[in-house]
C-alpha cells in the first residue's frame, strides 16, 4: 500500500436510533487539513449498532484514494469489534466465542473489506463530552434520521 505523505484524514462517526429498533441515522464528519466533508443518511427499522457501523462504512467509501485515517468513534462496539474481536470472528467463520452468529455480520464484512485500502487508527472518544468532531457527527446522525423519515413520507 503506497500512501501519500499527507496529513491523516480524521473521521468522526456516530449512529442514532429513535427506538431500538426504529428509525436510525448515521453521520460522519471528515477532515484533512482545511478540507471538510459532512455525510449523513438513515434507515427505517434499524438498530443503533447498525447505524454506528454504517457511519464508518460510508465515511471510508467517501475516500477517493488510500489514506492514513484516524477514526474517532464513541462506539465501543465498533472500536472493540475492529481492534479486538474481528480476527477471532473471521477465524471462527463469523461466529462468537459461544458459537452464535455474529450480529450485523453483513456490515462487519463490508467494513473489513474497506479497511484493507487504508492505514487505520481507531480512537474511542467519550460521546456527548464536548469533542467538536463527535458533536458534529452526532448532529449529522440525528439529521440522518430526519432525512430517512422524509424520504419515506
């Protein structure tokens, strides 16, 4: 992987759900130097964890070339999934330690594929604690819920 010698892309992601399951939204705020991009979307009858995963998937899909990326997430599910659990799930054929199917395996597999193109660092941030990037991602995720509701109306 030949990565350009440029500043890393910082990505803040968040998911939101009104009911769990219920209307869900995802948001991603990307920043590299002075370049910024905001993304959001949503779905009916989904879960918060699916929206947390979708935020990262959509953010990585938005990158146009292999990059160094720092993903800031307030989801320990996403952060631990990618840094601690993923290799064992794959080794066990997408089963947990107690032999149950991995929840959201479709999204984990999508995310796993996207990560091979980039050099990733996973950074957990406390949600609703004043991190400006996390606050933007949270607002975008809530906006995603409204976008999905309007699209369905």
